[in-house]
C-alpha cells in the first residue's frame, strides 16, 4: 500500500496511457487507472501504483502540484479503504 497513489484534478482528456507516461518520468509504474463514469468519461481522478515506496515518495515530491495537460494535479498516498460498511 505504501507504493499506491491517488491522483486528483486530472484533465478530462487523460486516459491510462497518459497517466503512465506522466509517472514513468519519475519511476517504474506497475499500474495506472483513470476512473471513468458509466458513459466512459473521466471523473478527473485515478490511481497509480509505483514499483517501490521510494518511487512513490519521489512521485509525490515531483508531481504534486505540477501542471499536466493544463491542470495542476494533486498526488497523495492512497488511503486504505474503510472496512466498515457505509450503510447497515
């Protein structure tokens, strides 16, 4: 979990391949996924898994606040999903 990142404020033009390209400049990308709505449009955020914790840390340092495709992106560590159900 230490090498998984949450990426927000993405341009709606960015897809998985572009996300890989952005993060590959910092380190080895294991996976990258832009979240889409049911109509196939980007929701403006995604997730990236780097090869190591060190590469994930470097991605946060170098890419958080950087301008990508006309938007200043936000890069943070991915928070673990809450195991508690939202509704009973």
